[in-house]
């Protein structure tokens, strides 16, 4: 089984009208003569491909961009004010609820331990009885950027609505510094973390600035993860504060955290286009990221997969061995060649995220 800790499914449904109950090929053909591939790339996600990869659980994001960072290349939902952000994020949550209500055989929401146990039981039945229909993809809701929280006290509403993980930043905002907009946690940011802790929510430090991420690891006493971040030390030429420094990875490991590796070329080699394009980055480059975290940790308990597929890029921007999410299992033999055994690979593909969910979802 594979657990993918970061997919912007609702954003793609709302803004691009993508249908993830269909196959990758269906979506690519339906978008062939539209501006969507030029804007967001050709899709990497589809129902058939989820099944081929044995994807069991996805952390589905709530995400919306601030208007100041909208490039205007395609009409998408954006916000200026916290109230507008709240409405945009709420629409994303409504989208997941509609997706699961209308397609219960293909997607279901996981909000608590009971939901998780039922879902895992379905996966086990399917694995042992291959003639049984494939179980739905389990969706755990992750808020990417806390601008949808108008004030920290409103965390309670989002928790009640089913949000289980919160990443305070995408870019910089009222709560903390973020990607390309560095800065510390603000007073409001500390208040946000305090309220999150009262509900034992999982904190996601991906997209937080180096400073605010380290502050959060010092301050936040509940579970901390990085849903989709790579090791900055291995990314050649990267000029932005998007990924984790080794000292941050060390601190995350000390907190029993997990980081999901992103198989995006620019997050593996910033200058990949000038070095031959897709062929310049390989599955081995992804394995190197995984191995780097394992070497820091001394074990395989703190790294996993967080693809961010369809999150502003498509097949054109991932290693050439990957045509869709169906190709993620190709990492297994590469990891094996590197010396990782079957148990190690199982932890990287799903076990580490499963540990986080079993430990932190409410009863």
C-alpha cells in the first residue's frame, strides 16, 4: 500500500473541473485542446492509476492562493481578506464532502480511529481476496495555509468539520513566514498553535520559513510532520526557502515526525531544465532524498512520500520514469538496490504515515 501525504484534489476539482473518479488518460484527453495543460501540466492522478499503485490513503488538501501571488494565467479562486480565504477553503472542504457522498465506492473521509480501522479492514479484504472490488481511497483532510482560519479560536470549527492537519503557511501570512516570504511566527501564529494543540491536531511545517518551522518544532508539543518537503542540502541551485535544512530534519526526527518526499524535478535539481530536461532527474534522485533522511535518522521511520501531484505541475515536470502515480512502486526495486529491505520499503510507502494516523487521529 502507498499513502500519499499531499494532493490538491479539491483545488483541481474546483478550479479545473478535474474528475478523479476517471483515469489519467480520460483527463488528459478531455483537456487536450484546453489551456489547462499549459497552466497546470497534464494530470498525474486518476482512479485507475490509484489502483495500479495500490494507493490506500491520501492527505487531501484545502488550499487557496492569495490574490497577490496569482499570475493571472488561468482563472482560479483567490482571496484578498481572511473572510474570502475562509470561504475559499470552506468550498474546498465542501468539495471533498460532495466527492465522497457522490462516490462512496471510490472515496471516503477518514476523520477518526474508527474510520481508519474500517478503511484498513476493507484494504486487507481486498488484498486477500483479489476478486473483491477495490476499496475507496481514504481521504484525510489537511489545511495547507491557515489563512482560512479567520482567527485562532476558529480552529475549533475546522476541527469539528473534519480537518486533522494544519500547515500554517503556503506563502507568508498573518501567522508566520512562508515560501519566498521569510519570517518568524507572529503573536497570532503562536496563538494558532496553542489552539491547535488543544485539539491535538497534527502540525505540518511544509512551506513554513526556516525560522518559523524551527520555532514551531520548539513550541508545539503535539505531533509535527512535513507533508511534502525535501532535504534542501541535496537540491542543487535552489534559491528559495521551500525545503528543510538538515538541522530542521534532525529536530523533526527528534519529535518522531515524518517528512514526505516530493518527486518534482525542481525540488530535486532546481536547474533540471538546463541539464537536459526530464531525463536529467531520475528515480535514483528521489531515492537519494529518501536515503538522506534515513542516514540522518539512522533508521527508516521518518521518511515517506508526499507527491504534491497536480499541485501546480504535471507529468512534464517529474522524472521521465514517472508517467502517473501508478509508477511510484518503481521506487521499490531502486530502494532495494540501495540496501533497503522489504520492511524498510513498507514503512516508507505507508507504514510511517500509518503510524502517525494511528497515534494522532481522535478516537
